[in-house]
């Protein structure tokens, strides 16, 4: 197809433009390829169908494309495909004459690259197409972007794609904390010359270094050739940090063919863009279109653009929509479909195509109410409020800067501030909900208080009078039920929450292998029904692990139902602001699980999840559990190593982490759980066994002295971050590794010497002290063997 | 099938209205009239009442899509008026026929004059009887075909009127603008542009001062077009309007709609100009087409207004800094004032720059507090599309049927609309 296009190009300019005009304008929407950060809501349905200001999130993207004159939209779905298909059928008439089609993924997709390869296989794209993520909200005038792409193509026929960026300064509230990229752009042609992904960002949102934002910034090295080339041609380069990646590209067909040829490209930015830019063989160029920096003839003001990437941006975006930044995609335009277009809304009438519209009206202070809202006379409705139809608000209740879905019920004297309530949420009298997201059908008992940053998954029930800690996430799904896609990673200690959460998952997950099946039914049955059967009872009956059910009972109160999912990291929580993380971490520590970790980031930093680590942990957890042969495991890890361009040390570190997580799981299974701690004895026993079984795996990756040193470093990091229990048994881990020839004594001695130099009171020093018996033994053994040698 | 295609046409139109791809008088009025014509032509109606209901239903749908586009409702009312006129004529004719056939004239009920549209108590009371008459099948079955073509002709006339409206307003221009006059205008409109260009054709020397019309800054484009037409045009900022008003001979402005009291719903900024004109006793002349006359009274300045995106008056980059400053303000004083103290930024928000921020909080960093004390503020920057200008400030209204005064609007309204149609539609959407 690409060849055919080129032929067309040969035949003069006029014919060429005619050809292009005949082409149907097509778009590909990637509905949630990676939506980990929006858990636990995404357990219940795809991210694309989450409500944003009471309209499905996907609707904003579709609206943007259809208003921009796209004639055919392909929505690529890999999670919740049926739901997305049903939704598209429901809203199809609204988007007439644009045709909406769904491409269902045939295999699980973890990256945009995989998704686009599937799109290529579907063989539906005929020419240049618009690529958009399913979570973008913008009132960008799409024809301007397409015109920019066409102009770029006219100038330079090797243009591969035109990427759209918005000028939003780094650290702006709408930008996710971990999103950042440095772009070097030729200012005359708009050509992108260099792309450097900086997931850890430049500006840290801490108070301490706020006045010197660049003081702790990581260095960026730009290739010298850039400057050489620029000075040769007299081009003016611009180094941009303030460009927010919209993920909206106008692509040529070659994008798809390139992705198919390079099957290891996962992310469009970190993999494809950097490879294309650095490759001289491909000879392709990429152009940057900066929104708002447009010439005459268009609207005077810069368009709005933002994406929902985590809970914080979700809440900020809701507020922006209510503040009309996304005009005309505002509630009172009644342009977007209601959430009733998405199947499974609590209390929704059957979808028949006529009730999809909304009837919002605006009043002062950006307060919007739909028809059929019942307000008590003394209810106070503040600014930036959206009230869905059928909602009722009790006497003296106060609602400010919040979104209420349809059929919500707010009790008397209840306060709802800065929150997003999805459809069918019931809040009892005198409760307080601040800075929280409550998914469909959540029930909050009278007098309960939901702290800032809490997210309650669908159907969670909070008992009366309960106070929920800030930034806790609850779901009605027991860990076990989610095992296939989640528990593996969580068990390995690298879920997206903090370490505490991961531990709880691990325990709750692994312990009750046998007893859990009943328990699932109990919990699932109880939650949506409004909590007739409390999780505590269910847990009691079925023998839920002491820890998990203690959590549920303690946190959600009598009559509550739901399971703790974890804690939201502050930077991504819906109660935003303040430092990015609670414990100050090392600057080179990468970020919590997100889809676009940088492929070229050096360092074997474990603990956070970039894609490599997450994937590796996922795979390893499964393979270790199945007792796969070491050779097979090595094969898998190596595949990832090459895919993400990682070092041997990274593989060793990740193997070690999986191994230890597996050890912990085994110990829990063998020894049971007592007050959240597994028996030390059981732990040591399984440690011995585990290392015995999989030492061969580590030996593959640890060959040189440098590798050994890095392995110990990784082990130390694990102690501090992902697997804190390791600190208690550090000595035994070292010993086991020594016993199985992973670490030779020189390496251990070298480490001990280095640790001696550590300041007193530091964790490292403590570990050194803990290892003293082992080191003494080691020294003796050495001298013994030395003696023996001498004797011989 | 035909009705399917029609429904689709309506839905495409309403979607475009909601997306604001179509807005303003010229883009919406004629399209509405065309849709109304296809209602009359394509729908099957057995009785005139059915037709009226159908028009009302489609009309209400269009109005719901863009309630602030008042001319859509006006066109629907005009079409309803045409239908009612024809039906009245028919009723009168039938009554005359029955009166002549039967000697007992008393049984015919209402005298024909009852159906004239002049608003009187008698007419209002008779309206119900009128509706009854429309529903009687024997009256309608034969008559439908008789009135269908006249109705279509009437709607066609309306469409022609819309087409020639700009021209007929512009033709009056030489009567209003004299040699060496200085005219001030604001906002962009085809009508005023044609009006001024028409004067230029007379080769009378005159000067136009164009206000910038922030935040849309349409003034620049207007000034460019006028100077291309050979008119001496000067572009000034909105703030300079008052200072220059003393030199102005006439203010000539377009409007979005003329309300029932003679007041205007005009582009934002018009009220300031009108007040300045009043202060200097400068005639304030409004150009508007008859379809822009709206038989509705504004009860609240927010009615039918439209808040646009804040982007033109406040750069999105700055919102983060504003939150910080608002927080500081809230910390300082309004800590307890929950839900009421919204920091409202109108116009360019430079004053809320970083200078008032607390030390150590860099601009561009949002630090909304997670809970508790943040109840007091939310930065809002409303950007209304229209101003309401009360009738007292308006000297003259130039319509396509001639000049008139706001106090005379009520007469025009009764001439062009039927009082039954002021709130039309099943749920009286307006």
C-alpha cells in the first residue's frame, strides 16, 4: 500500500492532492492499552468507559475526532472488548455520519506497539490516519493538525508522522508527575531532531527544592551531531521541555509497516520515535505540531488538551471540564452521551438509543444540574458542581466542586467536596467525602468519613461511622479473583501501590489457596447487593486470611464490604499536591508502574516499575510458580532484556527479586500467617529451598565481579523498598547465595568492607552488623581452607 | 425512509449546533427554515393540528440543541405563524360557506374576526376554540391539500427574506450615515459590514472606528475588511472606547438578538459601549433582521447567555499559579467562608501573578490542599458570549423592514408571531 502511494506521488502535485482528498480520513483510537494507574476502577470495566463529568471518557476522544471530520474511527480494544463494542453500537447514531468500528484484540496487548500491529493485521487502514489514545480530552481543531501534517509531507516526503503537543509547562497540575520529555525541534520546519524521555521528570514537586527546580535534575546528554548538523545548515534548534504529549499523531501507513517490521518496539515514543530518529537507514522524519501556535484563520485562543492518566489527572480534568476549558465539550452543551450508554450502570433504564442524551443546564458558578434532580431546600450547592439526573441531595447537605453521577443519593448534613461520584452512589446522613472517587454503586454509611485521595471501587460498602485513611484504594474484588492479571505482580512485590499494599496482597493472595474459592463468592455476592452480607462475615465463614479480613473489618466497619487494594502514591492520587512521594527516595529511582517507562534509563533501580521490571516480574512469578526449567526462564528474561535493551545486571536484579518473592510466598503457604508475619522458621526453610532450586538462574546472570557487586546492591535495595522482610534475614540470603556459588567470598568481603564505611545508624550499617556472624564464619572458613591449602 | 433521512438531517444539524460548528444568525436561521420547509413538504399530516405539533416537536428539538441561538426559535415561530394564518383563512372560508348554506348563522359560533392575530383578551380566550376547529376531521380532510402549497410558499418567502435581509438593511445605510461622520462599531457581523460598505459606495467620506472586541478580537478582521473596501478604518482597544466617544457621531453595532422588551443580547462588550454612548449622548444604532426579534423577555441576565471557554481570557498555563494564590488568599482571610468565596477572575488575570504568592511556592505548581481548609475557593474565569443591553440605551433599531424604536418592538412582535407560539413545543423548551 505504501508503494502504491509513492507511485501516486510521482504523478505531479495536482493529481497528488486530488488523490489525497479522495482518501477517507480514518482514525485509530487505542482504548486503554495500559491503565494500571486507574486501578481499582479498571477491575470493573475498561478505562475508556470510565465517566468523566458524567460522560464516557472515550466519548471525548470520539467527539474530538468526529467533530474534526474523521469519517471512519477504529477503536482498538483489548480489555472489556464487549463493553466497548456495546457502547459503540449504542452511540453510533449520534456520531453519524462518522462510522465507528471496533477492532477487538486477539491477544493480550501490553503496549501501543502491540496494538498497532494488530491494527495492521486487521488491514483496514488505507492511508494517512489519525492515531489517538482513548483518554484524550481536547477541543483542538483537528483539520489544523491534518493540514500541518500534509504541509510537512509536501515539504518532506519522508515524514513518518506528525505528533501533536500542547504547550503546558512542566509540573502543571494537569500533567502527570512522571510525564516528561525533552524535545529538540528544528524551529523552522518543526522537524523533531531528538527525543529524550524523562519519566522521572525535571522538576520535583517538593517544597524543599522548589526554588531550585533544576538542582536535582538528571543530566541530559544531547548528541553532538545535532549541533554540528544545525550549524552546517544554519538551522535554529529549540530544546523544549514544556511540551505535553497528547498522544495524538497523524501517521502515515509506514508507521504500521515499521512497527510490524520491528516487532520489539513496544512504546511509540520511547521505542519507535527514538529508533526512527537515531536511525539513518530508515531515513524517516518526524514533525511536531504545537497546539495553539497556529497561524491566522483559526480561533484566537489556544485549544485545551489533557489526558486522563492517573487519579489525580482524572480529578483535575473533571474540574477543567466543569470550568469549561474543554468547551464545547461541556455538560450544558448536552453534546456527549450520558453514562447510560455504557452497559451495567446501576439503575439505568435499558439502552434504546433515545435516552442517551443529557439535559444539563448551567447556573452561576459553573453548577450544572440535569432534569430530575431533587434538592432539599436547605441543601447548599457550591461552585463547579455537576448533578446527574435522578440524584437527590438531603437537607443541609453541602456539595462543592464535585461531580455526581445519575441516581446518586446524598443524605442529610453530608459534605461532598472535591470528589467524583459515579452513578448510583449512596451516601448516608452526616457523612463526609473529600477529595475521593467513588465508583458505581458505592454505599457510604451514615457518619462515615472518606479521606482525601481514596478511591472506592464499584460496589464497595463502607460501614457507618467509619473513617477511611487518606489515599487508600478499595475494591470489592478479592485478591484471588484478580490473580491472573494482578496478583502475580503484586505477589512479587511490585504492584503499583506502596510496599505495604503489595505485602498485604501477597499474604492475602498466597495463603488461602484452598479456602479462597468460597470466599470469592461471598464477597462478590455481598458487595453489589448493598452489603447485606458483610465482608467480615464472609471472611469469617470462609477463613479469609487473618490479615486481609482484619483490614476489611477494621477499615470498612460493620456492614462494610470490600477489600483493600492498596494506597495511591501521593503524586498520582486524586487528592493531589504536596511532595511526590511520602518517603524521600533516591533520585534515580524510577516511577511507579506506568506504561511508558524509559527504555534507555540506565541503572538497575528496582522497586518502582518501569515496563521491563513489571513484565519481567510478571513472567518470572508465573514461571517460578510452575517450576519451569531454568533454561526456559532464562529464555524469557533474555527476550525481555533485548526488547527493553537492559543490562545483565538488571536481569540479575529482577531474577533475585522474583526469587525472593517466591520464597516469601512459599513460606506463607507452609507456615501460615500469624498477625501478618510469616514464621521465621518457615521463611528460612523456604529460602534455603528456593535458592537451592533457582540459584542456577542467578548464576546465568552473575558472572563477573561487577555483576556480583550489582547483585548485592540490588539485594540491598530490595530490603529498603520492595521486600522489607528481606532486611531481617539479610544474613541468610547472603549465606544462601554464597552456598550456591552465586556470590563468591571475595564479593561478600568487598561488600563488607564498603559497608563498614557506611555511617553508623544507616540501614547499611545495620545490615553489616547483622551479617557479622556470617562474615566471621566466612573469614574462618577462608583461613581454614587457606590452612588446608597450606597443609596440602 | 424519507422520514429516516429527515431525522438524520435534523440530528446532523443539531450535532453541529451543539459542537458550535454552526452558530450565529446567518448560519442557523436559513438552515432552520429549510428544515421547517421539509417538515411541511415531507411529513404526512391529516390535520393542521398534526402539522403544528410536528413543527413544534422538531422546532423544540432544534431549540434544545442550542437554546442560546434565539433565531432558531424565531424561525420556528414564524413558520408556525404562517401555518396558523393559512388555517385561519381556511376556517374563515369554511365558515363563510357554512353560513351561506345555513340560514341559522348563530350556530357557527365565532365570527371570523376571532382568528385575527391581534392580541386581545377575546382572542386569547378564543384560542382554544380555534384549536378545536383545527382538530375537526371533516374540516381538515379536504382542506389539507388546499393550504399545503400556500404554507410552502409562505416558508419559501421567509427563506427569501433571510437571503435578502442583509441587502435590505444595507440599502437604508445612506439615510443614516452622512458625510464626514465618524462611526464606531464593535463585533463582527455581515449586516453591519454590508451597511458600512453600502455607504462607501456613495463615495461619501466617512470614518469608522472599530473596537477590538476582546476576547475574540474580531475587530481586527472587521477593520481589515472595511479598509479593503476603501473605508477609512481605525482599530482601537476596547478600553479606548470611552475616551474616543466624544468624537463619535454614531455607534452602529450588530446584535445577537433583540428581546421582547427591545433590549439586546449582543456580543460581550456592547454594554460598555452603549453606556459610553449614553454618557456622551451619541446615537446608538442597532442593525438587526426581523428574525432576530425574539418574543421573550429576559428575566435573568444569565438566560440564553453562553459561557465560552476561559482560554481567551486566561492562559491555561496560569491556572496552576492562580490556584496557589487563591489558596494564599483563602489562608489569609476567608478561611471559614466555605463554598461561597470563589475567586473570580474576569478578563486578563495578570494581577494574580506570582508576586502575591507565598515565598517558596514557584509559579506553575499546583498546591491545592487535600482536605479541610480548601472549601473556600475555586478559581473561575467566566467568559460570557453576550451582554444584555437594556432598551433605554438604544436610540434606533434598523431592521430589514425599516427603522424602528425599541418601544415599538411589541407591535412588530404581534405582527410576526402568534401569541400561541411564544412558548412552543411539548415541554415548552424555551
